[in-house]
C-alpha cells in the first residue's frame, strides 16, 4: 500500500492539456511580444530583461540566432522589433530561458486578467485537488513554467481560482526537472521526506529523477500527450479514484 502526505504535480500533460500550452499560451504570448515590449520598454524591470536577452542573443551559437544577428548588424543598436523576433525564435526552438519565461508570464497575466485566457484543466482535476486538499494532503506544483505563470493558470481555470489549494510552488529556479537533486531540494523545502511525496508527471526523465530521490511516482497518461509510453512506471489517466492519503 502506498501512502503519502504530499502530492507534487507537473502541469502540462498532467493537470492541463498539452494543447493549451502549445496551441494557446505560446501563440498568444508570441503574438503580443512586440506590442508588450513597446508599451513597457521604459520600465526598469523590462529594461533589465531586454539587456539580458540582448546579451544572450550575442552569445547564442545556434545558426538561426547567428543569422538573425547578422541581419541586424553586429554593431548596430538592437531595437524592440529585433528582440521580439529573437524571442519568437526561442519560442519556436522551445528554448526555456528565464527572461523569456518572465516575459511570457507578464503577457499571460494580462490575457488572464482580460478574460482572453482561461485554463482548461482536465475534467477530473478540480474535484481531485479539492478532495486531496480536504483530506489534509499538502499540494505542490513543479513545472518548467515560472511560478507566476503557474499561479495564473490555476487562478484562472474553468473551475475558478484554485490557488488556495496549493501550499508550495516550484519552477526551474529550484533546479532542472531531470535532476535527482531538484527533488531532494523540493522535499527539504516542503519539510518532509522524499518518501512522503507522490510526484505525477508525463515525462519519464522527470519520474526517473524523482524516483532516484526517493519519491513515489505515477506516469500521467492523458489523451493528447505526445509521449504515452510509461516505461517501468505505473500509469494514471484519471484522478477520480486516486486517494493517496488512504493508500492505493
């Protein structure tokens, strides 16, 4: 029997369809990037982000980045339009730079606030989260998306604001999701032993790392996920009967 006191959840492909991130959030942020930067370029935080992006661009050895920089001219000032173009390139290459994640989070915040964005959690997720929370389990999130982006998603979903159900939030500032050390750090941060934590994710490498750290694991097998091979891990596709506090 497997009993736990903490549940650590991935988001994309685990509690929310991959399609929402890939087909809604990323395109939305991409389409708004240039306009957002133009509107906020005089703000100190955005200025700092722009400087960091420019430095990263000049050090980027990817052929597309080099070609784009050559188009701008090595010694020419890099404007907002060019930076936005480079950031869109990073999105297309699926590069998760902290600066890009920060900007995406800011743009998504605006979209959620206006009602343009509503997160479509899997149908069984809101009920399960409430049930686990009511049972006294500690809920936490670990996603490659920034913590502010995580809170936006759970704060603006079809079930309303679910942020109060979670006690801990972790992103890649804690560590890469494929490293054992990240999960040890998370357990320590939550004040519990890794063996008391159940981690659910759709990524085998993440489950391998969490397992190596001593956490219990389940492979999220959801319709629409790009990877459906659970490997050696037990799979789950519906949380309606998952009761970790009672053993399962």
